[in-house]
């Protein structure tokens, strides 16, 4: 009896040991398989002749391929263009009305500056000034400063667009330079004749006679100084200082008559 009981106990114990061993091996195998699927997914296409389906990828499907960082779109530039200027010789046709034989400066002594300026509309524009070749680079540098400070200019074309009429150019609020003519109220050559003077926004900055009168009715609202309006030039402001850096004087500082639009190489 005892022997039979011992034999039965041995069989039960052997069975229990075998069950424990199978469970341990099975759990380890399952864990290993699970880890393999996470760290090394099976490729989507299985080997030829294989009947095993491909293992699903753990990463979510993407509707579009990723863009390599080197091909990332570059943001388009914003803001106004930088200031630019080009200085060129002047042809006879370009100064048909403003230059004539007998003018103190020959055509070879003039230069045309094509450059950027800031408009009253808050946009960049391209204009042209004709000046003496000796001051062309300096004048271009000043207008570069005016552009950087967003000082507005109405228009900038040679006075020849108005057939050499200083009055018509001023009435159109045109910023201009060379014009072979006498100085206002004088029988002597103006600094404009030499290409050594520039008139800036003549409507906003009129010529005012000593008695307070002026010649252009569209400038009525711009006679008194100081005046805080776009395009207006006041004593000691940044426009006056920009021209002063190249040694030019301002007509607004004259005693008697005031020429608020006028800047010249000698201040007259």
C-alpha cells in the first residue's frame, strides 16, 4: 500500500514539474516574440514562397512622405526692396529743355542718378535726378538715408518732363535738381544750373518770400514752420541733418525769404 502511494505521488509530482517547466518556457517564448515585434518589425513584403503574413507596423500610417529638412520651403522675402542707385552719363535728348549751349556746365559734367525712393503711398518707387558729376555719389547717399528713414517723396523726375518749367515742376510736387536757369528773383545763375542743388517736395516745402507770400496755391497749408506733416522739412530735422552730412545747406535757414524745399552745396 505504501509503495503504491509513493508511486502515485511520484507520478503526480513529475506531472506537476512538467507542467511548471512548460509554463516557464512558454511565457519566456511569448515575451521574446513580443519584444521582437516591437524592436524589429517584420517587413511588409515577406520572402518569396512564404505563406506567413507580414507583421503589422507599430507606427501610424502617413498620408504623405516626410519632407527632408534640406528641401524645406524657404520663406519668401517680405518688406520693401533695399535702396539701390545707378549713376550714368546724360544724353542730349534727356536734357533737351533744361540744358542749352552757353550753360556753365557741359553735358559731360552732368550725371543721371536712377534710384529708389519712398512714396507717400507707403511703397518703394524708382526716380531720376540729374546732378553735377562731382556730387552724384554724395546725393545718392543722402537719398539712401531718406529711403531708410521712410521719408516720403511725391515724385522724382527730371525737370525736362515739364519742358524745363521750374514752375510746373514745383506745382506737380516734383523733387528735381539740375535746371539751367537763373536763381529765383535774381539775374544770376542758380545752383540748379550747375547741378549743385536739389528741391525736395516743393509743395510741402514751398519758397516763401520775406513778406510771407508764395507762388503756389496748393502749398497754402505748408507755409508756416514748424509743421508736423508727411514730407515736410523742419529746422534741424533728420532730412536737414542728412544733407548736412555731405556739407550741404538748407534754404529754410535763410534770413528774409525761406526756400524750404532747397538744399545746395553752398547753402544758397
